[in-house]
C-alpha cells in the first residue's frame, strides 16, 4: 500500500460526464489512473505557463545518501 505524501492535499472536483469519459480514455491510453492523469495535466500546465519551477536535479552525493 502506498504511503500518503504529507504534501498532498485532497479536494472535490465536479466534472461533466463527457469530459470524464474523455479523461478516463486518455488516462487508460497512458497507463495512468484518472487521478494520476489529472496530476500530470496540472503539473504540465503549470510548468508550461512558468508558474511551477522544474524540480532540481539531485547531485550524486544526494542520490548515494538516499540508497544507504
């Protein structure tokens, strides 16, 4: 079972059935859950608009410390 990320927040989204069907199809095509697809769409839109900075790359030292 996945652990809950302490930075993750939940909210209710109302969406019309036609849009939901399209979203379900799209998420299936990309082997994601609907929730995962929505997260990707939002992150991509924020990145493209310049409102979300790219994640910084880890240094080799940070990566090796995580594997210990």
